[in-house]
C-alpha cells in the first residue's frame, strides 16, 4: 500500500486551487464566526484561541483519551502516506499545556510555523500550520513529550499527491426533467415529485417520511412527507446543479434538527457541505470538512452526542495500481472518515482507507484514464467504545477501526473476512452499516448491480460474536415485489422495533414489523429516487407566515390557496375577508388538505387573509393580507 513515486504535481494543471494566504491569518480572521474557516454558525458564541466560548468554564482535562484511544493519538497517523497538503496536526488524549513546543518540519517545505489550539472538549489540541505542505514530501512532527514511535518520540507521515477529480453532473436546462413535478399556486418556487403511499396496517411507527428525491435532469430537494404522501416541508437548493442527499432528523445540543448534504456530485460520490436547521427551519450550522479537502461526500453526516459529526471524503490521489492489473502511475480514490467538532471545525479523528486497506481487496477493475474507486466508502459509525465502523461497497466489507490508532480491528465479509459468515449472512455492495445497543449490526445488502437480476436486495440484521468471530443472520427484510436496489439504500431500526427501508435506486420506501410483515409502502414516479429514506417524529413551526393567494372569479367567487411550508401542527384553515386589512371578518373554514389547500369562498370583499389552526382550534399563525387578483 504505497503511493507511486512521481515528480512534483502541477496543481494548477490538475485543476487544484493553490492557497497562498496564511492559514493562521484565515483562522484568526474566522474566530467567532467560522471555527478556523470550517464552520459558519449563526448566533454562535465568540471563540477564543483555545476554542472555548468566551466566558465559558473549560471542562476538566480528561484523565485519559477519548474511549478507545491510546494515551496520545496523532492525525495524520504515524506512517500515513495519504495526508492532505493542507492538513493540520491533531493530537488527542493530551492536554495542550503539557505538549510543550510542537515542531513540524517538511522534507521539502522546511520548518513550519503555526499555533496550537486547544480542542473544545479539552481532550486534545490541533497545531494549525501557516502554509501548505508539498505533495509527496515527508513531514516530521515532535513535541515536548513523546507523541510518536520514533526513538526521539517524534513521528513522520507522507503528504499525498492529489490527482484530478471528476467533473460533477449538471442539469441540462434545455431538456425536461425525468418526471412530472407538483407545482403550487402559493409557492411557485417549490417543484417536487409526487409520492404514492399505501398503508397496510395501523401498527406504523409514529412520524413522517423523510426523503431527498433526486429527479433525473431536474432539481433535487429535501422533503418531510406524511403517510398520505403529502409534503409537509420541502426545500430546494439555490443552485440548480446542486444536489441534496441524506436528509434526516438528528439531535444537536439536546434539540432536534434536520440535516442534509448539499453540493455537486459526480456519479456515486460528491463534494459539498452539510446543513443543519432547527424546528423553525433557521440555519444552525453549515459544516465543511477539515484539513483542506475539496468537500464532504454525499454518503454521511452523522451527529454524535459529544458535539461532533462523522463525515466521509473521496480524495483522488496518484497510486500504484499494478497489484490489480492497473498502471503503476495510476490513481485511486482514498476513502476518508473524519470526526469534526461542529462548533470549531477542528478534526478530532481522521482515517484513510489507502493506509489500511489494499487495493487488492477491491472487486473493481481499473479503467484507463479513470481514477479507481476501489473502496467506495458509504457509511461511518462510532460505537460505545469509541471505535469506528466503516462500510465499503467496492470491497463488500465492513471494517471496525481502532479509535486511537486507526488500525483495522476486524473485517466483516469481503475477501479478507475475519468472521466466519453463517448461513444467509454474506452480502454484496452493501450500504448503511449501523451498530445497536443490543449488539446487533444492521445494514442494507444491495446484492447485485444488475437491475434485471433475480437476486433480491434486502435489509439485514446480524449478530456478531467478536470472541468466536462468527456472524449469524438474525433477520432479513425482503420486499414482496422482489425489489432490486443496485445502489444507495438504508435500513433504519425504529424505536418500536419496526424497520424502515429506503430502497435507494429503486423508487420505493417501506416499513416492516420486526418480524418482516410489510406495513407501509411509498413510491416515487419513474425517474426519481432517494439515496436514503427514513421515518422520524418531527415538530416544525416556521417563523415565516403562511403563504396565500386569492384569485377572483365570476359572480363573487374567490379561490383562496394557502400553504405553510414546514408547519406540522396545522389541522384547518380559517379564511378572513374584508374591505381592507383592518376590517377582516370570518368567511369560511376548511380542513387542511395536503401541502397546499384550495378554498372556494363566496365573497365580494377584495382583501383576504388566512389563519392556521391546530386540532384544538388555536391560531398557530396568520398570513399577510392580500388583495384578490384576476
């Protein structure tokens, strides 16, 4: 697992941006607003040089590192050959004040100045260097105490040689979208696909369907949908070519938030950022990946209970592919897992597939002139011991990674499995590997890349015995229609024991009982799919008022259309009419009927407003007063 020897890379020719500004200057300029340039958080507390909110009391220094880590864990890890040219040096499991002078020396770039920033949780620090490292050079890091395996307590790592990245797919404005979209009188800016639902039972778990439908040659969107298939909330990116993936409800600082990935996506992966909004749909944070990589990948943005997020990155670098029949001067995608502190943007953990998983584990074959996606990382998880779980589609394997050293503890499935795979347990091209409190592991087994295959995709729950090293099938979830999902997809175990499955490339989402009985089915039209699909409970109350449009017809008839994007508590609408905004009187009331409700009103009055009422008749919000048009 070694990179190819190659001369200096012309980064401009490779399409890279060469940063000239001192990162210390950027970090200082960003203090209080962007966590060293990695995060913009509206309303966030101002941060001082230690990364703590001004006036906050620092937490007690930990007696040991984060669970699962050794005394001092350093990232880039000692011996890595895949570090970013813009990397910072992360030191975990040590109090910054005990580190003494940190020295960083590049074999080509020389001695690097910088500063040490204490991590928000007081569990370590990051040394922020002033200038980029040179691709291919060896970097030596030392401190006032031993931090690495060398005799003098130092460590070394090698900087990767970035390769060109693929261009993202765009929307052709001259071609129609691949599916018919719903449009709304009150919100012409929202165009979303229809969803047909079938409810087979009253045993459904509570909550909404949460999806991110992608329309072929059309806009991508984030949606919260009720069991009738009606949108409750929809969001479309401002940039037409941007896509949205992996919309879900998570907890941040003790409150529910909606999160998603947004950015540009070549086929199968992406470069973008992560967005988090609160129950009023106001932005809480916009998170970037750390260490200068081009952008976060589509596959994962998982919040932890310690104020961090797990993200994935695809980084194309020059690599020797001779062991898999490719060129010695080839290129491969390095699959990267980062744990990032959300408030400050500091990287707490970083793992690179090419340092630990050889390209000979892949079932992909090199193609001339194409960067080999040998690993295809598609989910990341942290367990109770502080170790990480990484899923890789193109090795058919799941990896347990040591949270301190980054070493692979075990492989599940694939060509190098450490487990004896029991009957029915082998899987292929899997997604969404998750650990559970009962010790079980859930995942989605895509099983095939052929949409016409007789092999069915399935959700799976496995019991892993990490002593005997055996894997046993606990349950599997197959769709009665024999659904085949050649890509994407997820398996969500719900609080009541039900299991919700998003079928990825197949335009289907389903809920099953724990025993496998189908309870609910939702389907997009052909030409639409959602990378993942979930069921979550959610309460939304927008700060903007309801949207209303009044259109006058013949003989005093008026059609009043009303919607309130994101409001979950609306049971009915109460229409007011009058000669002006100050003299409105009740005109009629109707039950809410989908995302937008059309209300016929017989009135000669020119002005209208609409109140949103909850199930008890309480007013949740009132629209602006509008004059009838037409």
